[in-house]
C-alpha cells in the first residue's frame, strides 16, 4: 500500500468587496457648455505689459550690480550733472555781471537794488553749485563702482585698482587729478570688450574730460591762493577768476555727463532696431572658387 501524497494548495489574497470605490461607467459624454463665466472679474492673470526690462515690472527685486541698475543710476547721475552745468553757467554770468558793476562804479554810485540783486545771484548760485557738486560727485562715484563691477562680470577680468584704492586716489590731493582719469580709462577699455593685456587708450571725449578735470583742480587752488590778496585790483581780478572757474566747472559737468552716457551705452546690449540692415550688391576682386571634382554617374552621394 502506497502512502498518500500531500495536496498542494495555493493561497491567493484578494481585497474584500467594497474596500475600494468602484469606477462608474459613464455612458454619456459631457457636452461643451461654452467658455467659463465668473460672477466677478477674476483677479489672476498676467500683467497687461509689453516686454520690458525684468526690474521694470512691479514686485520684482532689482539687483544692484546689473546692467539695468547701471542704466538707472547713470541716468540719475547725468541729470544731476546737467543741472550742475546749468548752475555753473549761471554763477559764471553772475560773476561777469558783478565785474561789470565794479567797472561802472568807477564813474558813479550804483543803485542799491542792482547791487543787491547781483549779490543775491552770486550767493545763491554758489550755494546751489556747492550742493550740486556734492550730489553729482556721490552719484557719479556710485555709478563708477557699479559699472566697474558689471564690466568685470561681462568681460571676465577686473580693474587693476580695488574700490578702496580708487576711492583713496579720489580723496588724496594731487592724486585726485590723475587717478580718476586712469579709472575711467580702464572702465572704458573694459566696456569696449578689449583684451586685458592691451594698454588702455582713452577716447577723445575722455581726454577732453581729463584735461578739464585737471584744469578745474588747478583753478580751485589758484582761487584759494588769490583770496589772500586784499588789494582793490586783486579783488576785481578775483571776480573774473571765479567766473573762469565756473566756466571750467560747467565744462567738467557736461563732459562727465557725456562720459557716463557713453560708457553706459557700451554696457547695454545692442538694440536690433538700431542696427542698419545691409545687403551684398557686388563683389570685386574676389578669388575664384576651387573647381569641384567630377563625380562618376554610378557613385553614391
């Protein structure tokens, strides 16, 4: 008698009925009911704006060291420099009028009202010019610092002087006549995308600015030394000296605004709308193209 073989049983686990919701078979398809309508106008969506600089949209954070930041700060610095140039011209003509009154006083007494008006113009123009110089200097220094950082990021190499060394060169007397021109020459060299090993060559506009900057420093020193003379003729000549100093200051302000605009424009990307489209009309003295070898009729391409 043979022993009984054990029965093989396979256990299969299945979820109990009702453990998962059964999908309902939809026999009917949903029909299109038209565009959505809202009881009130929705408050979400894209702003109704054309393409702008990224920081021009409200709610975005402006990065300090960016091309757009340089453009904004450069525009503010240019406005302050143009205002300073206007005030400097105002002060120059006020000094000239005072000199004319001094010359007329040799032949008779002058009207108190005319003298008071002349003094008011000279004093007010001097006060506004001092305030404008401080404001324009601060804005221009901030613009130079930001433009140097952005230019170093774009071209891949930084300036030879650090921000601290450049600031010291602007403060120390004597050095402040040489260092600013060198700093702007390096900045102009960088924004023009020239090689780092090439020697910076300042443009004609920058050379004019450098000369006027040195002239303004010399005029300031001469005016301070001239003030120690107390003779009548020295006082009269001092009026003309102050007028000449105001003209030089106006030239420095105007050329500085032009330099800021030039460097800022070189930093900005090229606008495609401003590029002149050109087409080839005729080619002269061009070498003949090389002859192609003759391909056999049965050879594959």
